[in-house]
C-alpha cells in the first residue's frame, strides 16, 4: 500500500499565484519579443536590437523566477517569503502589460 500523500503546505497558494503571474510575464515577453524581432527585420534599428536583448534577459528572469521551474530543478520550501514573493512578479507583469499596450498602439 502506498504511503499517504503529504498535506498541502499552508502558503502553497502564494506559490501558485506567483506561478500564474510569472507565466503571464513569459507570455507578454514572448509577444514583445515577436513584435520587436519583426520590427528589427524591417528596419534594422539598433534600438530594436537593444529591446530584443532587454526582452531576452527579462525572459530568462521570468522563467527562472517561476516556482514551477524551481520545483523541476529540485528546490523545495520556497514559500517562506510569503506574499513578498509575488509583489515583484506582479509589478513586472503590470509594467510589461503597459509596454505591450504602448507597443501595439498605432498612431
């Protein structure tokens, strides 16, 4: 008979919220990367290339800050910081959403 499953950790819902927010950050960054890569192919601007490099660094940060990635790499007990864990991810999500909105806006 298999051993009983461990009880869920009390603050695991915070990790779940952070996982969803960081996944949203990855999606927004991939959209921005596609847009800036398309712009770079058309106009070959150094500014667009700089934005692409910036987005790649943010993409790596967003992927490595996802708690699901931490679990896949074998790290456990990352819930110790509680609500503070998701604050930076939330601000990053809002900033990226604004950047995507501005980038999509045509004038």
